[in-house]
C-alpha cells in the first residue's frame, strides 16, 4: 500500500515540460504533472498497438481475472488515491465524493470482469447457422473530463481491456495527477504496454482522435469537443462512444410527499457539487406543491456542509476550476438580474480562497432564463413552476441535449406515462442520476451516442463479427 506522498511523488514530473496543479479549495500547489508531447502520444499509440495482439490472445477468463486483481490494487491504494483525488479535484472525502468514487472504480472493474461475454448464437436451425462474435478492435483512446476523473476513466478502460483491446488514456489537464495515479496503480497488475496514459492539453486528445492506429474513441466531456472528435473520426472511420454534456430536467407531479423526496432531489442536483453530467439541472414542479418542495429543498440544503474536501464533515466542495466557477457565477447572475427569487446562496465570497460557490436554489424563474436553458455544471438549481403537464414536457424536451431526466410521483403508472414522453437516454423515477454497472447508460440527442455498462458496454468496445454457415 502506497502513502499519499509516495503516490504523488510517483506521478509528479521532475523534468521536461511540466504543469502546476493546484488545490481548487485553497489555491495551494499540490504538485507538477508532466506535459507530454504529441510525439509521446504517437509512441504510446505504437506501444499499445504492439501490445494488442498478445493481450487479445490471452483467454477472456484470464483478462477478467486481471481486472479483479486491478480492483484489488485500487482498494489496496484507496487511501492515497482518495486523498489525491480530493486535493486535486476538490471533492470532499465523504458523501457521494472521493471515497465513493474510488470505491466505484473497484465495483466497475469487477462488473466489467463478471459481465457474461456477449458472444451468442443468432440462429441454428434448418434455415441456417450463424453466431455473433465480439472481437477486439485494437487500440482504444480513452479521453476523460475533470469532474469524475477516476470513475469515468474506469468506465472507459475496464470494458475496453476486458474485450481484448489496449488503451491509451488522456486525463483532463485540470486533473492530470489523479488519472496518472490510477493508471499507475492498474499497471501494478497489467502486462506492459496494455494501458498507458499521456498527460497534457487538448492537442494530445486531438492527436489521439486523428490517429489511424486508434480504432475506437471513448470520450466524456463537452458537446463542443465531442463535435470536434466526430469530425476527427471521419478520416479513418474511427468508432465512437460519446458521453457529452446534458441539462437534465426533473418533473415533480402534484402527488409527491415534498419532505420525503427533498434529500433525493437535492443529491440528484448537487452530487459532486453539481459537477456531474447526469445531474438534475432544472426542476419543474407542479404549482400545487411548488412552495412546499422549494421550502423542503432549501431546508435540506442548509444541512449539507460545504468546505475544504479533506475536512471530514464536508459533503460539498469547491468548483474544480475558475472556468466553471465563472460559468456558474454568470448564470446565477442572469437569474438575479431577471428578478427570480434566490432562496439560498447566490452571494459568493469573492475574496475567499478557492473556487467556492455557495449552494444556490432559485425559484420563480422564467423557464427560458439562461440558468435554466444552459448547463450550469455547478451548485445552482433553478426551480420552475408549472400548472400544465403538457407544457412542462415541452419545456423539458425543448433543449438540444438529453442525457438523463426524472419524474417524481407516488403513482408509478402515471410516472411511467410521463417517462415515456421524456427525450433522454435514461429516465429515473423518484431519483436522479443513480447508476448501476449492469444498466446501460448514454445520451439522446446532442448528449452523445453509444451506451456504456453491462453487455451493451462490452459490445461497444468490440467489432461485431458474424460467422455464418
Ligand atoms: P472538454 O470537453 O474540453 O474536455 C474533456 C476532455 O477532452 C479533456 O481531457 C480535454 O483535454 C480533451 N480535449 C480537449 N480538446 C480536445 C480535442 N480537440 N480532441 C480530443 N480531446 C480533447 O471539457 P472541459 O473540461 O473544457 O469542460 C467544458 C464543459 O464541458 C463544462 O463546462 C461542462 O459543461 C462540460 N463537461 C461535461 C462533462 C461530462 O461529464 N459530460 C465533464 C466535464 C465537462 P484538456 O482538458 O487537456 O483540454
């Protein structure tokens, strides 16, 4: 088991081009990450391509066993990894944050190992015989964002390895050390060359996505970068799984118990301090329960402490970076300027260290205010009043994105009817954002395409080959 200092030292760059990494809660420098060159990306791709044949040749059972050992390695180094993640990303240790994220890495590694292989017989009767085989693609490029730097990396790496591919991973330049540390830990059990990481800016991602030797790109991040990747993929017809941004809507029907649903509504929106692709980002509440739901949400919000991640009591942290802080600040300001009601928050201490934006709940807001229709990706939830369900559905569906959505009701049949009318990759009932390693996850509309997790996730990192006859 490695200490925090040992893990940090192992991923810190001492020569060549480096990048300063700061704690978003305090502004303190926590280390220096390497900034690799595009030539280093090319070398990593070459190494991954050279390792692909031998990795693909070992048995599926052996690859699955190695993923289990990788999960053990993550657990053995969990304390150091949690501390590095908390310092670099800013997320607190407790709540659905750093300890949760590192734990989820082990869970998803094991699930990728244990999911039954998707090979299957298609037909075998007097009309013919055909089987479907899912073959390795070759080299997978795994490009990750800064909000869940470990968990999202595992979502991309684990199924890719299980299906016999080798991987080159690029963490976000906002959270390079966590990504490098994770790969280093996984590599304590994986054969050489099977998994590598390159750290640096978007130019490295662009190099990966335009390489003829990369067969598949797994990308989670902004829709804008996703569109660039689609363009880059055209030249070599590179396969894509794109998990892009969202602006998830939740619809609260009149029959809810406001107090009972308030904690789940809150965490649906404020998980990871709102920096989650499939968080609840705009809430539509029926007029008959509107005041009560807002009051219960605000009452619950006041019980959840925000502060420096390494202080055990906190469950909300800072924004990870100034860019995101400025987006949240601008959008809340647009709500204030419009005359909406700031129920809590909305008044950041601008002189304080760190990118802390207070937990903000906004009511009586116009449904087309920028805080509602643009993705805030931070701790600010607009709550819109509705009296006509059809109109609420029009508002919920009118944006170009559709990652997740939710319906809140004590009448399951009614909730199912509403769910069928929502345009998103997932609809949760009486919850928002809960993920399960066996339940496929992915977006509709401009939130991307391709599903992750479970058998669908394994198929997405393989070439489907029919053997007929
Ligand atoms: P980006 O989409 O810019 O970054 C995601 C990853 O893509 C990073 O590793 C980034 O590298 C890399 N990248 C950047 N340019 C390219 C390129 N041309 N080709 C390939 N890869 C590239 O997201 P940001 O971090 O800039 O965040 C911007 C917005 O995206 C946020 O405000 C938020 O709305 C949304 N977002 C959504 C997330 C989600 O989970 N769906 C997660 C994070 C952000 P580098 O960091 O080095 O530039």
